[in-house]
């Protein structure tokens, strides 16, 4: 009796575990089967390297949007990475542990705010400030970068803190006892020992930034062009899919799936780099 | 007698627990002071209060005075970083910093602003030789310090303290995880080093104190029961607790 139920439990658990994996497989298959035929028909080169996106004329070049996605992600890194890493070092090295244990979950709450709220704040607060002080339409590459930079902070901070705390206390004590200040200990020992975890946190944040859609649609302005300054309005790959999918048909619809394929590949590459970096850290310990 | 440290009415608390009680002790220069006692008797806490490594325990509190060359190291205008350069420390766990052997040794001097290559190389050879490690590592100074064995890493830790040319060396059970040969090498090094340095050695191994220390202090439950010349402590202790401990009746 007991043996049977044990086996039953195992089967049910296996089924649930399997359904999660098969969901991923199905999504990948679906996107590829819808997107790849288009890429072969239209030509990879024309698709990736032309910036003419005029679905009604049958022109589907996503170069401008690739550039926009890369710039927005890069901008988010410039805003988020230094802030996040600095915050992680401050919380783990300068602040007593019990205070860190209060602040860290609070920062992680940032991840629980819906992205539409970030977008809303971007539209109502950030965009007007940028328009009034720097000119341009306000809804721009710059506002998207800043909003995304804030959105990826919890990812960067929380994974960085974990990897900094994983550095053995004996390294710190050894360095401090040799007359190093806390700052010297961070720059000469702790950063070195927690480097791979910090890099992984930044790459995971990068993956989040490149995939974010709602907030970007709301603050980036969405016009299809290669940006010449941070104040230009841009449309990212994700925004393009979300904006046009509801009415697209035929070739246009396939082109949007193909855009999804490009995004999918980029994010898989980023995540693999991050997981390799994280695994390297585990092995070292 | 020329004393390096003077400890006056030292009390130490973690939260409200009193872990050191009314310690009064003079530590003479250029001698080895051995501190023995069962675990939990406050030896390590006492040692760490001498170079203020306890500062990082935010719930700790200290009363009384610790004078180094006549100056109170807990005075608010005393430079903690300078103190740690003057009073070096070797920990119980032999851990090299995650860098090469060479970089481990020059870590302290570089912080001090010494960048002259020749001077640094000279320091490396001198310190590693004094720690009885030079012959074993001289051909692989660029390899990671973490590749060394436990005993070698502990001598590397000693060398990196020596490279700072401190006045005092604190050793916290430096041989607790080491084999007899490594232990002998460290003890040989200490015997040489006392000519130039004041050494304070906390040890769980009473025989080690008997072998290398000039003076020995016995700690029990946060109190210093007795201090005196090592030979006298081990042959005719004044207090019955000391006698019980060194003859192995407890601890």
C-alpha cells in the first residue's frame, strides 16, 4: 500500500516537472516554426541588416530595432550596474548584518512592482523632466534606459550581495589585520573573489532589460529609427512585437515571430553566459 | 623590564556577557608570551583586542586600558590602521589571500605605499626566509598562495605579517591544524623572531607553550588566573587551577 502511493507521488511530481520543461520546449518550437520560414523566405541579411520596417509595403528590416534594443540595454547597464554593485558592496561590507537583512528584502520588493507602474512613473514624472531640461520628445532612449536601469537593480543587488557574502570571512580578516582599510580590502581582495558572481548578476540584469516590454513601450516613444542621440524616440524588438501583433496578419505576422526568434537567441546566449559564470563560482568553492 | 603592552583593568563584553574580567598584564618586549587555557576562556578575544580586530563585532564593548608603548590604543584619536600595521596577526585558520605567493607577501608593504620592485623583492625573500618557507617556494612565487599546503599557507601568513615589519606579532593557535613537522618549523621561526619582535602566542597545546614561550599566562573563564616565567608556571604553579590544567585534570 505504502509502496504504491510512494510511486504514485513520484509519477505526479515527474509529470509536473516535465510539464514545466515541455512548456519551454513548446514555446521554443512554436516561435521557431512560425518565425524561421519567414527568415528563409525573406533572407536573413535583409531581415537583420535593413532598417526599413514598412509592413504595408512588404518591407521587414529590423536593424533599427536591434540597434535600439542594444542601446536601451546598454543604457540600462550604465545606470543599473554601477548603482547596483556599489549598493551591494555598501550593504555587505559597511552596514551591520542585521540592517542589511532589513534592507535587502526591501530592495527585492522593487522586483514585485508591476512593470506597467514603472512605465507610468516614467511617462508622468521622468519624461517631462527630460523634455523640460534636455529637450526632445521626452519619451526617449534616455528615459527607457533610466527606467530599465532601476528595474534591473533588484536582480543585480541581490545576486551580487549573495556572491560577496560567499567570500570567506578569513580573506577579509587577513586583509584588515594587515592594516588595510575596508575600502582597500574591497578593491584588492573581495572584488577579486566575488567577480564571477557580480558579472553573472549584471548579465542576468542585462537579460531582464533586453526582454522587458511594457515599461519600454510606455517610455521609449516607439518610432522606428536608428537613434542619433539619447533623446531620440526609439522602438525596441520587444515593443515592436507587442505593438503590432494584435492586428498583424500573413507575412507581417510571421515577421513578428521572426523578431521573437532573434530576441530568443540573444536571451539564451546571455543566460548561458551567466550560468557558466555562476557555475564557475560554485566549482571554485 | 621593558614592557610593550600594559593592560589595565580590562573588561570585555559581548552583548551583556562578560567574556574578559579584570585583566591586568604587562607584556615585555622581545619575549614570547604564551597564553594557555581551555577553549572559551577568552584567549582569542584577548588577543583580538590587542589589535582591535574586535571592533568589527558591533555588539562588543570594552572597558579599561590597553597601552602600547604607553599610548592607549582605544583612545579615539589612535589610528587603527597604523595599529594593525604595528601589531600583526596570524589566525588559527591558515588562509592565503586569493592571489600569488609574491602578492600575498607584498600586500601589506604595498598598502604602505612601497612600490619599488627591488625593495619589494628583498622584503619577500627576507620575510619568507624568516618564516622558514623560502626554500620551498622560491621557484614558484607567481603561483597562487591557495595552492600551498595548510602548513605552508600558515607560514605564508606569518611571512606576510613579517613583511610589514611590525613591532608585535599576535598568533592565534597558529598550529592547531598543522602536522608536527610544520609545527616545528613555525616554532623554530618564532624562536628566531623574538630577537626583533614581541610575540604573543595563544595556544591550546600546553606543551607548545612550554617549548617556546618565555612567559606564560593561564586564562580560565575570562579571568587571568596566573602569569609568570614559563618554567615556574609549569613546575611550581601558584594556583591550584593552573596546576590542574597543566597536569591535564581538566580542559
